[in-house]
């Protein structure tokens, strides 16, 4: 009798500490939520590796999607990307997106004509939401076209991003106000991140806005950017973690229903 009782106690202890085989405890799986990472123009999925590592450690299922950003137009890239992604994201309980630069335009292009009922929150890092003067002034130059491809030529201040509808989802925008490219910054009026003017980062509607002293090219590796990205996916808000942060909470700019 004592042996049976002792065995029962040991089994119960193991169940409480480790769970049953095949059963995930809260410590091992977050919420069965997926995060898709979309890199920017002339980059690869390697640019999002630090974000991938952090989000995976937070318990998310992460899809760091690589695509040939300079090979086609925004429309063609979008169709190809989501043809590959749909079988992975449609069955997910909830799918979030973190994008860098043109990756944000790719996502908005897809949502123009597609509904994602399981869409969660979105963080866009330095999106050219209102285009960039760099494309305006260099778009006709062969070297620019060769480096950036057809999609790069669609990112002017009267280009493709301006024709997209206002976002209707929970959206956090992160902008940088530091440039390490003085030549391109000379082409951009006002403060910029080396590729996009601060004045052109915000779309017509968004949930929260965060400005940091970081650059367009390295933003996705910045520790504060990564921390704030995780926070927005969790709560739908950024918070100022240090004095270099500038936070804007526009109550009239939230998508219908506001953040959860």
C-alpha cells in the first residue's frame, strides 16, 4: 500500500513540474502565436536574425521570410511572398508581422485585397509610408536601378506607397533620426535616417509611434528597437525606455476598435 501511495505521489509531482508528455506548459509555449519577419529592399532575411532570435526566445513561432527584393515590382514580390506564406500563416491562431523598410509596403499591398482574420499586431521599422526623395532624385540613374531593381523605383514621394489605403490594423511605427549616409541625407529635406525622411515614415493611420536615435540600415539590430518591438506585440503600445525615445500616442489615429 505504501509503495502504491509513494508511486502516486511521484507521478503527481512529475505532472505538476513537467506536465504530461506532448503537453506544452505556459513556460514552453507562449500563445501559439506566429510572427512573420519581412526584410527591406536589397537586404535578406539575415538582416532580421537578431529579431528572430529574440522573438523565438519570447516563445513565438517565427517565420523569417527571405525574398529577392530587387528582382521584381512590389506587386509581383507581394504575390510571390504570400503565395509561399499563406499555407503557414492561415492556420495560425494569430499572426503578427514585423517589417523593415519596403517590407512594410509589401504587407500593406497584400492587405489591400486580402483579409487575414487572424491578423494580430504589426510593427513597421522605418517604412517609406509616403515614399522617399532619394528615389525621386536617383530613380533615373542606372546604378540606382541596378542596385534596387523595379521595386526600388516605385518608392518615390508620388509612388506606390501613396496609392495604398490607410492601415486598418494595430500598427506601431518605429522611426530613426540618425544618418550615416551624408550623401543621401543631402537629398532629403529635414531630419532623416539616411534613406527616409521622418516626415514620410508615418502612414495615414497608425496606433503608436516611436522615434529613436538610430539609422535606417541598422535599426533592426538596435537593442531598444528590438525590446520595443516585443513590447508592442505584447501590449499594442511602446513605452519610453530611455531619454532618446520620443513616444506619440495618437488617439484619433487608431484603427477601428483601437488596440486590444
